[in-house]
């Protein structure tokens, strides 16, 4: 049985950011704006990347 790798996690310095699914500027997904709320994280609805607010409730670094 093949298992899928876990989604990528990014730490952000701002609570409002966008995701387009590709850091290299290639073919990703449509750009979506994401707002990190009180939980301290938000997930992209297209690619499942998780964005964590630095020093927020979900930042365990």
C-alpha cells in the first residue's frame, strides 16, 4: 500500500497570504488568498498546504 506524503507546512510572518500551489512559478493551481485565524494555522483548499502563523497558537518551533 502506497501512502501519500504529508502536506507541506510553511511558517508565515503575516496572517494574510496567498497560495498558488507552486513556489517555482510553474503550473500549480489558481491563486487563492488565505487568512490565518485564531487557531494559528490555515490550510489551502486546493493543495492542502498548511500555513502556520509565526509565534501564533499553532507554532510549535
